[in-house]
C-alpha cells in the first residue's frame, strides 16, 4: 500500500488502507453500522481488515449507537459473519441506557419514575427486559418516554411523530434516547434514527432529553476503560461526523473518517476536498485521516 499525495488546504491525510497507520495504535474503537455492516450484510474487505488487526495483536472494540444490549449486538454481528474471534468487546449505547434505567447512578435518571412509554421498533423492545419498568401505551400514564428509533424502516422524517411529541411535551415528560444517531442506512436505504426524534423533541418542543451514546463522554469512558491503554494509543474509526468523529475529538482520540458511509463522499471525486471541508465545518469536528471504506 502506498500513501496518497498530500491533500491541499490542510485536508486530513487520505489513506488507502488501515495498514498505513495500524502500527501507531494498540486499540481500535470501530463503529458498526456504516463501517462494518449496513444492518443486513458486511461490507467488502471488513473481515480481512479485522483478521489483519487480530494477527497483529491489536485490540478491537466495536463501539455502536445501536439501541440494544451488547450481547444482542454480538449475536447480530455473529449472524452476519463477524464472529467473536474478530473483536474483543462491544460497547453499545443500548447497554448504557439499560444500566441507567436499571440502576440509576445519577439524580436525573433516579427521578424518572417506573412507568415508561416505549417509542421504537419491536427489535429494540428487549432493551426493557430486566429493568423493572412498567410499559404503558398511554402517554398520560407515563413518567417518561424511552426512544430507541422510528417504528418502521426507512422513515424519511419525523412528521409521523409530531402529534406524539407535542402531547409528551405538554405533559412534561422527559425522554431517554438510546441512539443519538440522526439517520441510518439499512440495505442501502436511508431513514431517520432515534436521535432525530429526540433532537426534535428537545429543540422544537422544549422537551427534556438525555442521550446515551456517541458523541457523549459516557460511551467513550466505557470503551477506554476496556482498552486499558493510554488514549494516544487508541484510534476511533467511524462514518458519522456528528457522532463518531465529534465524539473522538471530544474524547481526545485520534480518528479515521470513513467517507463512504452515511455521508457518502467519494474521495476520488474532483470536488471531494471541498465537500469534506464543508462537512467538517458544519459539524464542527475534524478527523485526523480519511478512508473510503474500512479495508486493510
């Protein structure tokens, strides 16, 4: 592998493959959706890249905003072909949410109350198991709302939820968001995620929201504790500027932006440098390096 030429205008270094910088780091914090897989299949080159990292003795921690417990994420990756031998651990926003709801360690979560209105798809409902919460389908009997995502796949916007958000705000219900992602790609189709609903609740309806997951410090603290190496020996890899890269910047971690993911930037296109700079400015973050897709 050979490095590409230096990029103009202070653009982050472009990589051909992860092998160019792998020796610099001991632990790799890798996003799942948009980097390893799209929810239904693994991206080409991913298994080989993970195998190469493992052969080199590197620690791999999958850090995801999936609104599911870590064991559930592991089973899902296994079913698609990412076996446990390819990584050391999974850290998920869903697990952090479950812990906060089950054994609240801060006053905000401790005040929530036992009655939960669940807003999300059936596949994430298991996040409530073992919490001891009572799930109600009536907002006026709820103490708070748990948002894990839209009800259907590939929903383009929050319009179907405006009535619910308005009623919840009028009732003064706080919201716990188990996935801060604004959008996601599944099987090649784009749609909103829980973060879009929760952000609208906060900014458009004045609702009180607590987010669990990237880019917030809590998930990086959990991942870094498992890494057991100094942060300068860790590398965060992700395709979401508002989550993966902003979170890595805040956590003082080196980062790789996978351009071919949620932002769909073709690094070989003539206008890619300008598009990248505009995106970095929009999301107020900056990766150290860029990569079209995760490969060795």
